[in-house]
C-alpha cells in the first residue's frame, strides 16, 4: 500500500509558492488525486537507464494500411523489421484527437484518435517497449470542450485561459513564433483577447487558476497509469505568464516541474520527466534544477552544431560545446538527437556559433531544399528559430543526393550522435533516409510538414526491399544500434572526454565504462578530405578492436565506396591511420 510519507509536506510547500494562502486547499486536492492513482500504477520494469536505452520517435499513424488501426500497423512493422529489442523506448507523438500541428493542438487528452486505435493498442505496444507520452500542457485546441465552455462563459472555465489587452508591456514576452501573441475570440459576453503562444488554434492555459493545474496532474497520472515510462513536458518553458516579464522560465514554471517530480518519485519511481525547451543551452539546463526537476532534457544544441560542422567542414564549435557542457547532476541525463518532428532548432546555437557561420548554415539549408522557420524578436523583427529540412537532405550537397559520400556523411552523423554521453533518440525518418517532403509542405502550407511524411505499409515495405538508399540506411542503422547497445562505455552517464586532434575537421571523443574495463575512441571527420589521425591521439593507447569494421551493412562507411568487402573504415600507411572524408570510427582502445 502506498504511503504518502513526506510528500504531503513537500506539496504544501510547493503550492504555497504557486498559490499563496490557497495553496493548502489545493494541496489537499492534489493528495486526493495521488491517493486515487497510486494503487493503480504498476511498478516500472526498469527504474534506471543504461546503454540499451534508445528512443524511437514516431507518429502513431506513421505507417498506414487501409482501414486497419494505425497503431496495429505500427506494431506489426516494428516487429517484422527487427526493431523490437533494438529500441527500448517508443515515443508515440500525440495520438489524441487534435485540430492542428499534427497532434500538438489537443482536443481531448484522454482519448486515442479512432483511426489510430484504442488505449488497448497503446498498452500492447507498452508490452514490447517502454512508452514515452507527450503531456501537451502549455495549450489546448480551441475546439476542445474546455475552450468551448470558456466561450460560453461557464464556471470555472472562464478562468482557464488568459485574457489580456494589447499592452506595451507585452513586448517583453519571448516568442517562439512570428504569429500574434493575442488572438481575438467572440464569447457569450463579447469579444476577448486570449493568449496564444504558438498559434490562434492553440490557446494557452492559465495556471494561475489552480483547477487548471489539478486537471493537468490528473492527466499526467492517467498517462502513467497507462504505462508511460517517460512523460515529455511539451513547451514547458512558456507555462506560467506574468505581464511585464519575458513569460519564459518563470520561477513558478520551475516550481510546477518540481511538483510533478515530487509526485512521480513518490508514486511511480522510475517514471521520468523530460522537458522540451528549445532555448539557448544555459537556459535549457536550468530545468535540471538542483537535481530536483527534470530527469532528462533534450540536447538542443547538438543537431544544429553537428549539421553545421559537416556544412563548414569544421568541428571546432561542436567540440568546444561538448567539452564545456560537462557532466549533468547525479540522477539526470540528456537526450541526444539529430532530427525530430519539429525543425532543427537554432536557438541552441546562440553564443556558440559565429554569425558568419550561422549565415552560411542558413544559406546551405535553403540550397538543399529546406525552409527557415522564424520567431518574433522583442524589436518586432523576425529572426530564425528552426531549420525545416530532413536531416538526410540537409547533409546532401546540392545535386548530389543519394551519392555514396552523402549516405556516408548521413550515417556518420547518426553514429556520432549514438556515441554521445546521454540517451539517443532516433526519428523514424532518419531510419529510412526520408528526403524533404515538399509536396507535404505544399499540401498543408506548413513548413514542418517537410519532415512529417506518412507512409502506406506496402509503399514503405517496397522502399526497404529495392536495394537503394532507404534500405542501405535502414540496415546500417539497425546494425549501429545493435553494436551500440552492447557497449558498457556507452552507458548514458559513462564518462566522456573530448580529445584534442589539432585538426578542425576531426573531432575525437573518449568514452569509458564505469568499471574502466572498456574505452571507446570515437573519431569523426566532417571534412571533405581524408584526415590523418595524429600520433599524439594514439600515444599511450592501443587499438584492440574496431567496432564498426566487420559488418557488411556498414560497408558504406568504408573508404572506396559502398560495396561490402574486407576494407577497413580507415586506411593505414607508414604515416598512420586516416579517416575518410565524412567517415567515422568507433575504436576500442586500451591505455
């Protein structure tokens, strides 16, 4: 039987910060919620992370087959193509009824979209994978019952959303979009202006109203009851608003994250909070708190820094970032990724990349068929917010998509991400080397559709059987993951050290297992010419194994082309080892 222990006192303290004298009464309601759900939440299969934890990010309807429930089709594909056991965690992007933004404008938080299936389909996937579920808690669809009852001026819904009038003080609000902050709506009592951080269809909640927080806590615990191991807190940075402030990262927002953490640690140990905050790195890591907020944060700087390194042929900014970030607080980690359902964020590049290289990156993305998503700056100008392009297309030289060099660079980028300290997350489209979906952009009018293509089952199956790039990448990616999950040195918290190479095109990382029985040296050449491994890098080290060399699926990484053979993924001569252009090695070393 669950015992509240010291949780009640923690809750009262947190809620007093949020609601003052009302906090005690709100705490009593929260305790009732916790007592309702605690007996219904099953113990986690796994309460810690290790090198086997890799996340697959996918839409619930990523793969479709006529009138069959899409979640059933997804499960069938993952089983048939050997992905069960390789991916420990399945992030099913919002699978609820929605009105826009491919799921992130939720109409009903407690229902599964009928065309996807039912909660039973979700639970079945939960038997094969640990589940990651989005809590879209900053905003809700204007078509939701909540907002419709607000428009009708019903209690308590009249207090569920933020009303404001155009005010000079709103210029201080940090924006992730270029759309208007306030949206006019016609209510039963006349016209009102409501707060809309992301779009006119996504209406921001008012967390100054305690019943909003109670509703979100109820939904969070409901998701945990359904089997979620990771709760992704979508757009959490903008949660609490106070006019006259930037309305981002406010102390109350951090207090809400701490509240969620207290509750989950007490009633569902092993359930993890992941904050989604596409902001500069120093702001991003603030969501670790003192080890009492998020268990996980996204490493938002890595995707753009890694891409820029390949575009410029210089890995110095990427190496500096990795060298300076250091270890995270005990019991926390980062989620590394290159691509997701959103664009490649560039706010994480602030203060990390010279302006001229930033401009070159933007031009390179446009030259490769990509688009630039923008946000409103405080001076009213529109500035870059994200790069809308698939990671596969982003790494192609114009006119050379699908070449051996292009595919090698792409796979090397993925292998580097998999080797980083933290938990890797792989977007479905990276698995199958999906190019830009410009038809999708044309159809929806939304930049982000470029990276959100959906497949018919037969279409995808055929694509993976033709012996072309998607099959090559898919097979190679599976092998990379199979190798990765067997290496203790790739434990999320295992030490990582950036090793100087003396060559801006060559970046080197050393990972070491906790018991020091395994060391892996990762070498990535982002340049367009082969890079010699300096003798100083191997001084005192002996290469005892090449983890990527023996596998036919990884032949594309080898110098000389994409045909299987006995060639090494590097060449050795009297002058030492050389890493090919766009190549990578995972060397097991001693010393």
